[in-house]
C-alpha cells in the first residue's frame, strides 16, 4: 500500500490517492476502493480511463516502459505520479523500479 500526496495542475490545495494491493486486504482496508485506489475521485477516474485506453508510462525518459495496469504496483505508481506536479511525496510501501542495465548517463 502506498499514498501519494501533492499538488495537481489547475487545482488548489494538496490532494492524495492511495493504492492497495490485490487480495482480501484490498476490500478490508478500503471497501469503497476503485481498482485498488482510494482518494481524489478525479485522479481515480483518470487512472481507470488511462488503464482502459492502454496508456504507456515510462520510469525514465529512456524507459523502461509499462502498459497501465492498476493491479501492478510499479505501473500504478508511475501512472499516478504522472498526474502530480513535482515535489509530491509518497508514503507507505512504494514499489522499486529496477532498471537493468542502468543507462551510462544516469544519476546514481
């Protein structure tokens, strides 16, 4: 489970959205969730539409790329953070994107 908090372009005030993993915990922790998402309704609706449309999200400008899949934590965090302005924060247990091999111009 992870929570993203921050600002979105064109809206005032901080918003948040949480993601819960598959399984019984998803229903128990957030019975009103939609595809594992709880929080700002506008972000949730956009994420669901992007998944249905097959939107591709990238971890870096040069990849790796992932098809939007709200059951996959890596795809989900990449999709959701793309809606937020810089300086958002992520709490909880966010997934780690493994990039192998690391591009030669990457910042460690």
